[in-house]
């Protein structure tokens, strides 16, 4: 089964009105593969979501960077899935390692957020990944499979889920998993899904890589058979993000 390449741009906590306009102008003018070849989703900070959605090219979609675990109410500072649906924001990133580490979001909490977002009609970019200490201890597969298991226990339909393997040690550090390392984990995750969820889900779900992806390493990573795209951090704020989108053309070619 062919899996459409997916490139997400996670702007994190960055940007001003002027900077956002500059980035969107760059994207709107970029010569990139058609949406039949690659699905592109841009994730600005919450305050810029309406601005970006209003002017971004129609073949790119927009994502929020987080959503609350249940319906809105007395949860100061949170954003509900219902609010995102009301703004016609189709995607949300959940379980990013920065939230797991800094805000102590557990596997179960992330899984609950994924399940609720899906139940409200959002599509989910669900993040998993191990720390450097866990990798050096040989615990990578155990860590990512338990993070995935928590999600699998809460959802039945994976058709609106993109799974992101983002090794924590490669996020914002300039370090990146080698193509062999990335492929190994992605293949192991696909095998785990086949055994613990279903062979259909394992074959169809897109597993993308996140962690210091840039124009210099994206082509080789994109060529790996189980790497279905990228979630890009810092480089998504730069012109090289266009080159990363274009790497879809070499994916499994």
C-alpha cells in the first residue's frame, strides 16, 4: 500500500506577525511537489493560527501544537479540540517530547488527548521517542512501543493518525538519527503495530521522523522504506523547509 509522504512544520514558540507573513509568503511562492505526492501541514503558535490559515496556499493545511484532553471549560490557558474544529483547523500535534519532558505529560495522558481529539474530528500528529539515556541503555523499542501501546489502547481507527518517531536526543540539538537508525526504529514500530494492532494499520499508517531534519540530511532519510516523511522544527522557519518538502520526490523512488 502506497503511503503519501507527509511533511509537518512545527514552528514551536516562535514568530511575530511580520515573521509569519514572511514565512508564509515563502511557502506560497515555493515550487514543491503536488498534494498527490506530499501532504504538507504547517503548525504555527496558537495566536497565529487564523492569520496563517487565512493566507496559506490551499494545498497546505494548518495544525495546532496542542489541545486539551477534554471539552473546554474552567481550564485556564488551554485550547479545546472543539475550538480548533470551530476555526476549521484540521490537525493537531500531540505528545511532543517537549511537552512530555517539560510538562510531565504521561503516556496515558497523551493517549487520552489523542483519543479525544480524534473523537471531535481532528487529525492527529502523535509523537513518540526515547531519551539519549534510554537509547544508550538499549531501551528504544521498549520506550516507543509502550508510548504507542498507550495510544492503541484508547483508539480503534488509525486512519487520521500520523505517528512521529522523534528521538529526544535529536530535537534541537543538531544531532540526527542516521538513516539506518531511523529506518530500524520505524520498521520495528511497523512490526509492533502489525502484531499488536493489525496488519492493515501497520501497512497504512504513516510513520514520520522528527529530530534536526534539514536540507542536508532529508534526502537520504526520505529514501528509507519505512520513513514516510518528517516533522520539522527549526528548519521549518527557514527557506530550506522547501527543500525538505521536495525530498518527497526521492521517497522510495
